[in-house]
């Protein structure tokens, strides 16, 4: 995907979704040097928001900057304008998600849920603890977020193994990277104490975590901070009940928000959080849009550009 040419970008209107707050809009106007307004009947425009209305999916769209990191829902909502650039907001999401993951790893090591339950019963009983150091964490996804997770876990002396779709050298934070679907992945899943998903949702990752993959874990705790639909929930329930998966922390689910009748609430040894591991802050949107604007203005493809064919 190539960035818009400087000429059309110079003439482009700035259009901002109503969901974007006024403080962010003011910053976008400052960065672009133009007021935010309607797309108009003709002429190119740049759109910033969380979704793209169907009437704006036209050849006049030069560039859409998503205020979210995930773009699967955006791309699934309709045909993407062929020449339009798509960029996304990541900001400090990797850092936030890494801290979320580490918090649950350490909480499990220190029996925090069990101590909390004992406190509610005014019960005094020593509980076992374990060291995270030296244990293996398998992280599916070796991009910005996966690397941030691996880096923080590595700082606590965990052995970190990344799983990627293509062969590559291990990015910073990973001890090694193996290929998805390989014998090496299966072997590492068998060694893992924690398995962390940071996967985006694409055709290739939908229901990625299936029965065989969960069975290979041999007692690991599964943490999903990627996308809910990457998990076959029936397979996860089976694995939890037969012990192949020790426990699960799910920040994302296939259907959100989860209603009271959702079976996910009744999964054994599972904690569900409300898609809150990597909430995007206003400063993230402004910082990442500014970096993308600078790159596009110079004729470069931004580092945060999305390959709409691959979905990430």
C-alpha cells in the first residue's frame, strides 16, 4: 500500500468521527493545519475515527486513521476503497497489555485469588507460591504488542518463545521464535506455563486455538489479549474441564459485551475482564496520527499502515 501523493493530501478535507472527543479534534486540526468539517460532495478527504460509514467508502477517501489498534471489524464492515491508506493507533497499548499480562502471571504465582477468597472467609492458611523465573511463556504474535509482552516477561526472567506465521529472527524480548503449526510450536506449547495470545483477527487466525492446540498445552494457563474469535470456545471449555488448560484469563470474547447467559461466565478456573487490557488513550491517537501524518507528508508509508489484504 502506497501513501497518498502530497498534492491530493494538501487539498484534502479533514473529517473526524463524532465519537472522537473535542480535545483530540483540536490536536488533529493543529497537526494538519486545517479545520475538521464534513466530507463534502467532491474532493479528497482524510477521515479519523473508530468506524467508516458506508457513504464515505468512496474513491475520494485518501486515508483512514483508526483510533483503535484492531481493524478487523472495520475491514469486515464493507468493501475497502482500493487506493485508500489505512493506519491504526497503537500508542502505549503494548506496554499496557504487557503489564496486564504480567499482573495475571504474578497473581497466579502468588495465589492472589485464593488469598482474596480466604480473606473473605476470615481464614488463615498458608498457600503455595511459585517463581515465574525460569518458566516458559509462549506468545502468539511477534509484532509490537507481542514483543512488548515478551519483553516485560523476559525482564522477570521468564523464557519467552514467540510463534509467528513466517520464519524470522527473534525480535527483542524473545528467546526464540517458531513457526505456527510446526512441530516446534507443539513442543513449546507442551513446555509452556503460560500461553499468551496477542493475535489479530484474520481469516488465518479465526478459531486458531482449536482442540489440538489446546491439547498440546499440557496444563498451561491461557491468556487472551488479542481477539476473542481466535478461540474455539467449545474447545477451550473441553480443555479446561479435562485439565489440558490449567486456567484462562480472557480479556476478549467472540461476542462482546458478554451477557449474563453467556457460557463463558461458567467456564471453570477462568477470569473474564471487559476488553480493558489495552484501552487507547487520547494521547495515543494524537501521537500516532502525528507520526503517520509526517510520514505521509514526506511520501513514506507509515510504520502503522495496515495491509488490508492481510488484515493487520
